């Protein structure tokens, strides 16, 4: 029988009690000891890529609503990206965010600091002053365009024992695009984003990571070329990991509709890209699944594919999507899914599990209804999908944070 405390070995534990026990349960051991076989107990999920929008954009999401949504999705630890106002590019600016986290978060919320001041790519932040206060450094939402600046960032991060986490995008290759440069864009007259805009910068950064010895992580990969490049770099001993999102694994540009809820960056790519991502999951090239949970207001996402902002809501549907579309179809095992959602993110980012767990009814079949989300963001490409898996309980450090 799996040890509930051992996140490295756990696949799942089919043991829990009926609903009346929820108010009593504060440990995974208690859940395990209850003896019923209907439910599955997992280690608390960990998402290294979310946008909780506060400070600066609390009309989209707040630390409170984002963390409650995460708990509803089975997550007990998340890492928040720095595209905020103010950008956490100094100790003073970071404190504005951490004060809110300390006051309002119901789970563990670990902030990133920016790589460059204002995420403008012009001047590096004081990494030495910020290093012990953040999980890693990232300019997520923007790629660092200067090779010299990225090299210097990697050297300084290496000296500090911190990770560089990169949104890889070559600006000059975007050419005003907003969905994948594929068949759908051609058929419907949309401007496309080429795959090279992603993989070209990954290629550059992996060369720099090899040169500097920096610990490096690639955000939300979406193309078959990215998978190949990272696979080869790992074989060469580069200290690199990467993530992809649930939507890139189960959808492609053939699923697009003329609605803002299908617009994210990077965009949904082609069928061959999706298949390559699944192979990358299977062979270990892709280390983890991160949601890139990026809520916007209903008005912002009502403007269609061209004019809506990039970003979808995803943290409350991640496990049901992965379980229904990848585990139940036999593409991956349940154990692999838990590695991707809980084990590998914690191992790579050094995030301890603690007394964190989440309980799911795997037999429950429910339709995705965004109005029931705890997140303020309701824009999801999975709206209307029928998915297996309902979160019944999430416990963080022995405290019930969702039931």
C-alpha cells in the first residue's frame, strides 16, 4: 500500500469517508484510515505558473479568489508570475504583493521576481537583493530579447542558486499574430503566430544555459520543435526542465472558435504539435503540467479572437481535463498524471509538500460550467465539456481550504 506521506511513490489511495467526515479530517492519514474505497487521495497539486493579478489588476483576479480557485482545483502550492503593477522588480515592489499574500492567500503562494526592471528587457533587476524572497526569476509574458542580458541574468542566477524561468518568444517573428499560423488562421483570415517565434528563443536560451551552467525552466511549450530541442538538450546534460498546459495536450487549432476563450499565448498549435507534446510527456522530455491560469474580465474576453487579451482560466479544470482526456483514454497512467501535477513541480522548484492533500471522486461526471468557478475569470475553452473527477476536499498544512 502506498505511503500517503511519500509523494515520490504515491499513485493514489482509494480511501476516504463520507461527506459528514469532512469537518473532522485534517490529515491524509485520517483520510486513509477511514476505510471507504470510493474516493482517491492525492498529494496537493503544485502549479508553477499562475497569474493572480494582484496588485494592479484586481478586477481580473485577486490573491484571495485565485488561491480559493486553486484549492478548488486540488492545488496547495502555486507560483505567481510577475506581470503585475507594480512589477515585483525590487524589494519594495515585491512587498506590495507579499503583504497581500500574507493577508489573503488560503494556500501557499510563492512569487516570482522579474528578470528585468518593469519586464522591459532593458536593465536587470537587483537579483541579489531579491533572491531569498522569491521562488525564481521570470519575465513571463515577454521573452528577454537581448542575448547578452539573458546571459548575464543566467550567470547571476547561477551564482545565487536560483532558477531562470523563461517565456520564450522572439518579438520580431510575431508580426501582429494572435493565433497559430495554421489552417484555421488561413481559412478565417486571421494573422498567425509562427512556431519559430517560440522554439528559436528556446534554442538560444538552451545554448546559454549550457554555457553558463544555469538552472533553467521553459514555460508553456506548445510546438513539436520545442519538444525536440529540449529533448536533445537534456541528452547533452543541460540543466533544463519544461512545462506545458492541459489545453495544449488535448486541443489544437482545429478546435478553435471565434471567441476570446480560445485565445492564449502561446496559441493552440496544430495536431502534429499536440501529438509531439503528448510524446514529450510520455518520454519525460516535458516534466510538468502548469495551467498558466490567466483570468480576465468578462468584457475583455468578449472581444473575439483578434481583440481579446491573451489568457484563459484553467486551475479549476486542470486535473479533470488531464484525468478524462489523458488518463482515462490510456495516453498516460494516473501515477504519471500525479507526477506531472504534484511531484515533479515540487522536486524541481524545491517546494515542500507538508501535510497537504486533495480528495477526488473520480467517478463523478460533471459539465464544465464557468459560472461555478471560484476564480473571477470565466473564460475557458473547456466550457460545456463533460469531465470525470470532482474535487471534494483540499487540505493545506492540516487545514481544510476547500470542501
